[in-house]
C-alpha cells in the first residue's frame, strides 16, 4: 500500500482533518482515507446508507444523532477536489466503559475487498485507545458471518442476553 | 399511593431536583422517588451495584461514564435528611434514534415488589419523550424472564442479531 498513491501527512490533514489516516486499498489506483474530522454531507451519507438498503431518516434527526455520537468515521475515496464517502460507521456510548456500533456501511461498489473489516478494525482500535472495555452491535442476519469471522460473539451466548424494544 | 406519604412538589424539587417524581410504593410507610437530577454519591452507587452482584469499577471511570450517559435515573427511598439510593439505571445513546440501557439495579431488600418494572417503565417513558425509536439492553441470563414479561424481544429474533466484543 505504501506506493505511489500514498498521501503526504499534509494533504491528509488538509483534506480530511486531524488524525486522518490512509486505509490499505485493494486497488493501487484508489487511495482511501479514514477520517473522524471531515464533516459529512448528510445527503451523501443518506445515499450511502440507502445503497446498502437502509431506510431513509429525517436529516434533522440524523444530524442530532451524529452530534451525540461518541465516534463517527468516514471512509473516503481520495480525490483532491471531490473526495467521495464510500464507507461509514458510528458509535454511541459512555466513552469509558462501553460502546455500541451503529450504521456500519460500505458502498456496494467497494464491498468484497476487505474494507468492512478494515473499518471495524479501525473502530475497535479507536475505542480501545479510549479505554473502552466492551463493544456491542446489532447486526442484520445477512452479515452475521461477517462479524463472527472477526471474533465477535453472537448473543445470547450463555453469558449475556441481548434485548430489543421498540418505543413506536 | 396518593396517601399520607405523598410528597409535595416543593419537597420533591428541593430534595431531588427538577422533574423528580414519586414512584408507586409497595409500602405506605416508604416513599420512593425517581430523580434524574440528584447527584449520586459514587460510593453509595457502587455499594448498590455490588449488592446485586456486579464487580466494582474504578470510581474515576464510573464518574466519566455517568457524565457521558444520556440518562441517569436514581430511585431514592425518601428521607428528609438521608435519602437512600435503592435503585439505579442509566442509558447511553445518540439522544435521537437509539438508546441502550445499562446498570439496571434494585437493591435486594426492595426486589420482588415491582420496582424493577416501575424503573424500566420510567426509563422507557423518558426515552420516548426524547423521540427515541429503539432501545436495546444486554441482560444476564437470570433476568431474561423479567424483560420478556415486559415486552422486550430477545435477540437474535430473526430480524436483528446482537454481538458482543471485549477489547480486553
């Protein structure tokens, strides 16, 4: 990956904000960048989430949910003028003991190349840096194997049982 | 419950902060109060959590986790001088779309009288007021029936699957 398409620290910070870092790319022609600082265009974010089959949510509510999230990660396809959002995930939590991962999405054009795993690894590293001990998530049945392969434990495992409640 | 031991709004606010409200009590001699505003003594909180069998956690980390929680509810046994913390729960979340309930505890001396259910109802009402659509929690096996009886859905239910990951 450290090849002709690696980006300088200056370009990374200028375009993607502090702490941005390159993501190993499956394609030498494509540079990918993780960023927690680059603001999201909420329409672009909704398009990404819709591309993986999620229902649209009111932009005003999504904005507040993002503001209140502990961690928001964008995976960007680098372009000096028009970086494209090709992956996303966010976490909520208390910032200390536990966190829950939501809205993990990789655009269908970029799936199947290990980027989902890179994205999850990035998130777990960042949560680990905060000292968070336990991470949870709720997954659709179609991606259960994806998480099992990465060492996640499916609940109820005998130790803890997961519940779900809709207030609507 | 609206009997000789009901508390005036003035006493409720003075002792337990804004928005405090009485919890139906199983015993006329005991007044119980839900409060989100009354500060916790972290030693008393740890004693409560230890009384239901949870391991102790560093106070400094618990303080930060509380600060970062979306909702913290104390259930107090009223006393004009020394209110006692007999129940507790907290939620994390984005304040908009979803919340997760953690650390639900009712002191063993007060269990078996419906207070756990009252506490959960209180929390779900407060989350509903915020407009939160989905609430999740992780439960120990011993209290699975408790949540099932209250309308929670055990995962994986076919719709969503819960995962768990320890970073330690």
